[in-house]
């Protein structure tokens, strides 16, 4: 993931602050944090998005940012993916979680959280345009959707599943029998459909777009006919 020096500085400074706080403790407002660190709000928001992806921070709609737990600590509860059936079950589980997460994000009225989804989507598109894998940007996009859902348990679960998600994405890309160009086009269109449905405030369309995307991943890896229903 391409990270600017200023964003990395902000990330480290906020992380230092978090380490002095208790879980679920509210952090200062973004305006206050940006002022303290001497950075712009867009730079700070990029750092906060990274922290949310890793589970150090979670957002509550209308209430600000709170101290979470690092993804490295949470991931241990799920453990690594051990087999192909394990990967299939993992993707099916994501369908259950992320379909509702996307629906919740479509109902979100917090402009800041919605703008963060748009930012993460643009960063993902930019990574692909540079010929990069975009895996971290992909995870951050899904994390931003979870944050906008208004349910902190979606955010914490996505953070806890970050490493398993990295493995699953790599497997889909490396083992898929579909041509790389077709696969890339499909994935890009699926992400755009999710983002557009959330932007339109259509919770049913957002849920279905997310399910289409995740089921598409199952099809790309396991073949036609895979459906977790």
C-alpha cells in the first residue's frame, strides 16, 4: 500500500497515543488530532483508516473514534486457513458478515465515513492502475465499509480477519483458472457496484453487490456454481 511520509508519521503518533489509552476509550476529535500533529485532515484520515484496518481504532457513528484491539491479537482467535475447504468456509462466512455490513453502510448518514469509503475505493483503483496488487487497499476498502455500517463488531471482525483475507485474496489470484484480464475487470466492476450502491443509499443493492463480489471470488477460485447459500 502506498503510504505518504506524513500519513506514516500521523499513523505512528496516533498509535503512540492509543498505547496510553484503554480499549473502548474515545479518542480526541479528528480536528483536535490533526491540530496536535500538525497535519491536514486528509492525511490524518488516511492514518486512521490504516489503524481501523489493523483494529487499533474503530468508529461509532456520530460519536467519533475509539480505541480497539490490534488485528494481530484478534486474528489468533480465528487461526490461519488450513485447507481449501477452510478457505471456502471463510468466504461463505464473509458473505454473511459483509453483506449486512454493506447494507448498513448504505444507510449511513455520516458524510465523513462515506467519504472514507470513496477515498479507499479511489486508492484501490490507483493501486491497480500502477500495476500493484492492491491487496492492502482492498482490505482497507472493506474495512471502511464496516466502519460506516454503524456496528463496531463488523469493524472488529474485519480487522481480526485481515490476515485470513490477505491469504484468500492471494489464493484467488494465484489459483483462479480464469484469464487474468477478465478477472481484473470483473473485480473492478464488482467494487464499483458496491461503492455506487452505498453512495446511492440503497441498502438492498449494496447487500447484493457485496454478495455478488464475494460469490464471484468463490467462483473465480472454485469454479462455476459456488454459492454459499
